[in-house]
C-alpha cells in the first residue's frame, strides 16, 4: 500500500491518481471527511487525521510500503516559519521507524538553509531531516507553480491587471502542478534503488508579461502587468492577510527568488505542459 499526503491539492492529487491508475493500493491522508469520501469513490482508502497527531500518522505509515510526503502550508495569518516547522517535525517523527521501503518528498527550487525565508528554509530542513531516516529517498524540487498565477483570477478577469512582485520582463522557471505530480508518482513506483534529487520545470521559462499574454488569450480581454516596487512588498503581504512574521519571511523568500540567489539545477526534467495550455485547462477552454 502507498500513502499519499496532500492528495486534496494539485500535486498530491496527481500522485494519487497516477498510482491508482497503475493498479496500486493507495491511502490518502486528509483532515476532511468529505474529501476522504471523494477519494474512497475513486478507489482509494483514506485516513482522516491531523498530520501533527504523530501516533495517528505513524500508524498509517507503518501499514504502508512507500509514501509520498509533503509539508502542508500554514495559514499566512500565523507565524508560518514556526507553524510549518512544527508540522514538518511531526511528519519526520511519524516516519521514524515506520519501515518504509521508499519515501518521495516534495520540495522546491531554491531550498536552502535559512530561518526566515518561507518555504525555502522549511523544505530544506525537511529534506535534511528525511535523509537522516536512512530510508531510500527521492526529493522532487519543483519550479514556481503556474497555479500561483490563478489565485487572483477574478481580479484579473474584472480589472485586466496582473499584480506581481516580479519585474514584468524577468523570465523564471515555472511548472504545471500535474507535471510535478507525474514525476513524483514515477519516482514513487520506480525500483527502490532509484533515489536522489529530481528537479522539474516546464518546457520554457516565462515572465509576468508572458503570463499576461497567455491570460489575455484565454480570457478574451487585455491584461497588463503591475509590478510592485520592493518597498511595497511588506504592505502587499499585510493587505493579503499575512501576519507580520509571515510577511517578512515571504518578502525575504521573494527577494531570493527574484535575485536568483540559489543554485539552479544543471539538468532539470522538463514537464510537457506549457503556460498557455495550463491556463486553458484551468479556465476550462479547449485548444483551437
């Protein structure tokens, strides 16, 4: 049996569907009875629990052969650095002694040591903690998710303004979540000896201007980029409901991302989904 965390999200859901399609038994972990029922209807088992409940989570891992693990994001209204580290440590404690034959861990481009750098620091510590378990491990580092651009879709649809902290013409690696899930699922089902670090990005790098052009094409209206000055980042995060601690951490992470102050992968895997196709899928449009 394979355990899949995060199955109610984009990446974890893709992993669970792929493993089910391959004829493997899957147990998804969720806090929602309704979402558990959905996955049961898809042919999976479901464990309804809080991932910080170490004994309950450990009991699920102990029944499994392999596991796809990811650290769920904390509410930005809280101190995300502290909250996400608590969750990460709970998952690692639950994995200790579970006897799994393989773990696949979801991480991110730019993962690096740092106490207040958002996911970059937390996921680096998650990777390092998983390596101490001495269980065969695959780490999947994903580029910037294309899905991040859809969070303000209604604002873009109504105003034609795409607000971002990125410079309008700066191209960065992006990836469709389902392509990340495909890589993770393949790693999860591959022979135990196939371990290591897998970096995944889309078929091309894109800028906010490219994003605006793709959104304009699928929404049928003009879209322009509004890049926020660095001095306005903290205020923007606060307006979005971030706590003071989370706003500062995310602003630092944004600075690392924009300045590309991290080691880029030499030979990343390339997902098949381009930006325009991804937006067509999200907005329910068909290719002409």
